[in-house]
C-alpha cells in the first residue's frame, strides 16, 4: 500500500484569515520614486564631474582633489539612494537623513 497522501488532513494547517499580510507601503513607494529622481540627477552630476576631471587632467596633469572628495561623497549618496530604493536598507537618505561624508 503506497502512501500517496503527503500528510494526514489533520496535520495540514490552513492559513488563518486574521493573519493578513501587511499593507502595501505606499509612502515608501513615493519616497522611492522621489529618491529615484534624485539618483538620476546625482548620476548626471557624476558624469559631468567625470568630464571635468578629464579636462583638468589634460590641462594640469592631475585631477582636482576637492572634486575628487565631493565625488566620493556623491557616490556614497548614490549608493544610499539605490539601497533604499531596492530595500537593502530602511534608513532614508538625504534630504530626510544626513548627507554622507567620506572620512
């Protein structure tokens, strides 16, 4: 006699109707859309700084250290934006939270 039933019907626990899933995070979606726009702007600024750094390198033979420091902070900010949008972290980045500072 083969045991084709995976479990006795008494062993199967149906889902409880009162254990509903959490509500849709509409506020987080709005934040994510806003942060997505900020990430787009930050990426455009990074590309512009990259062009400026290449010009500085061509003219002076070295990159601008102040722009390099700002770029490091901006890359950290872009990472924080992407991490919030993709649910990798729950802390809201700037302008709600602090702007990242590279030490």
